[in-house]
């Protein structure tokens, strides 16, 4: 168990924390907790908890987040976001460092949208999903 401090920063509307994991061939789960607060109102505190899971596999499989499905993975021309839920889901494509790469798209219940990727260089991208009941990010490989 280690503790440390993160330098204060002024966040824009959206802020990202970059965490690099070097598992050195090991699999397991790590929990990282940050105490966050406004320097002008230090009594207003909250805790940001991150659960990092490292596992090893031979292939990349379709990933399911909450109820929305993101596929195929790897995704060449487009990545599909299917929403079988009864509530709308907002989806947006981001770079691995969190930069928004397209418009936020609302996926209606029982509908699907395509997020274009063919114009992007090969790499790993993120599909951020948000609804009334969950927020999640799914990693997508673009060959």
C-alpha cells in the first residue's frame, strides 16, 4: 500500500487522469483512490475510486458494458454501438488519452449507431458510454 499526492490542477469542463500500468506479466486487480476537493472549499471532498483489472487472453472479444454492446473489436471502418435498454445511451469516440474525436451521439432504446474509425490511424481508442444508470469506457482496437 502506497500513498502520494497529486499536484493541484484547474480542470476544464472535462478532466482526465492518465494512469500507466506495467503489469510485468502478472494478472490481478488494483484499487486506486484519490481524495478530490476544491481548493477554495476544502471541506467539500469526494473520493475517486478506480478499479484496474489486468488479465491476459489470446484474443480480443466483443465487450459488453452495462447493457450497451460495442462491436466489432477490432473495428476497421466503423464501431457499432447497440442499445437494447429502455433508456437512451450517449456514446462518443475518444483517443487513448481521452481527447474527444467526434460528436456525442445519442443511441435510442433498441437502436444502433456507427461511429466512424476509417479516417483514424491504427491504434487503441475508447468508446465512452453514458446513461442514467451507468458510465463506462470500452477499449476498441483499430487495426
